[in-house]
C-alpha cells in the first residue's frame, strides 16, 4: 500500500484538562455522555462514584465532589456505581481506539467479528459500543477510511484503476459506489477536478451577509459566507456550475433562515464529502443544541478519539456547510472564541443570537 495512505491510531489517553466543578455539575444534570471519561462524580452520602451520564437520581449539589478518574475516587474511599459502571468507560474507549487502529492497519476492510475479537468483545455488543463512541458503525468507519485513501490516491500521478486498488478496494464497482456516496461524483470526475459533475448554486442574502448556497443532485455541498462562483470554480475547476433552479431556490431561502432560526434546516438534504473522522466530528457538531457550546476536547471525546483534539479542530475547519453544521458552537477549552472560517465577528454574532433565543 502507498505509504501516504497509512494512519496513526489515536492516543489512548485523555489530553483535555478536567472541567471545573460547575461544569462537572452541569454535565451531571444534563447526563452528558460526551463528558464520560473526563471525570467522575463522588457522592458523599452513598460513598459511590459515577460517570456523568449515570441515569440514577441526582444527589444534592452539596453532597457531590468531582475527581479526575476512578483511580482517584477509589483512593479517596469511594466505590464504583453498580448502575453506570464508571470503570468500564476507560476500557471501552481503549477498546474502540484499538479497533480503530486495527481497521486503519488493514489492507482491506475487516469483518465485524474480526474487529470485535481484536477488541475483546462480542460482535453485537461491540457494534453498539463503537457507534456510541464514534457516531459511526465499524463498517461505516472502514468505508469512510477507504474513501479517504481513495482521495489521497486519486491526487497522485497514475490512472484511476491503480488508485482504486491502492486504496484497498477489491473491485472498481465498490469504489464507484462509495465515491458516489462520499465524494458526490465518480472517482474519475474527482480526479479531474469535478469533470462531469453538476453543481447548482446561488448567493442569498442573510442577516449576517451574503451566503453562497450550492448543491449537487444529492443535496447541499457548500454553504459559506462571502463566496461566489470563483470559490466554487477553485474547488471544482471542471465541474458544470449551473444557475439555481426552483429546488435550490427553496433550499437557499431555508439556509438563509438558519442564521436566525437554527431549527429551520433540520431536514435539509446534504452531500458533504469527508473522511470517516470528519463525518463523526460533523455529526457531533449537529448534536450540540442551539445556544450551547462545546470545546474541541469535548468534541474529540464525544467521537471516541479523546487524544485527537487538534484533529477535531481541523475537521471543524474543514466544514463545508456553515451554520447547518454548526462549527461556530465549538470554542477553546479556556472559553475563548477560537477560530472560524467565516470570521470571528460572525461566530460571535451567531452565538449571541442563539443564546437570546
């Protein structure tokens, strides 16, 4: 296999600092699964410790203390909750990280039973666990990874067939099916700057300025502020860029409404191109309720890759659908605004508007 298609497994540790006590308490009240593994809550009246998503009745705030991990809780004399099994969180995430490394090292996508056996779990249980931690099934992760490798191979000199086999496909038919789903076009069109692909587009006014809205026949592929035809042409120099039709006009108006009403586009069709990791990050972004924010570390933890904080930030920066995939709701761990592809002022305005709702 081409060396550039190899990937490093995620580190099996949590790099993010433990949140402060107020944030920990808020996570317990929300039963926030994304915070599992970041800390544990210790209940003085019962002598047990729990993970943030524990479904048990909440104790009084004054009876709660927060410690960074189960080992610290046991050292302080607490015992594990028998309902939420907080000690299993670390084991589960280590198993998912090991499975991801196993998938990434394989020449061809491994079967679920082989992945589960490598992680030390029964297949049906591990399937649920992997999806809970990453937002994707093992097979979806493997397909996305193969698509990522295909994109890398298509960027190199050589013909399309060679790129398909270098990416780990056993037959061109599977590569073309995956490419239609994840690239939005055939491998040959992707390699040739979008040749043969049709993208309809228009610029629509919003309360935060003009927005470019573009879509393939499958769904929205680009939403951005302050861009026009030249930006699309740079991305796909050989695609057929077409004026908006009635369907795109209707979608564009709904996209513009998203700025003021985040619920307006919940069912808009999308055709985003991304790796398995990016797709998991984007799914986690869409799960953030309007008016709330998450740190890059919390997003990385939510998809089962707690050590990949920087990569999560890069995936946020690679978001093609402004506002619809709300990367503006991700801030720095210290509470700072952080970057935004379409300007810090717009990010601040979006957050302020959502908090007023």
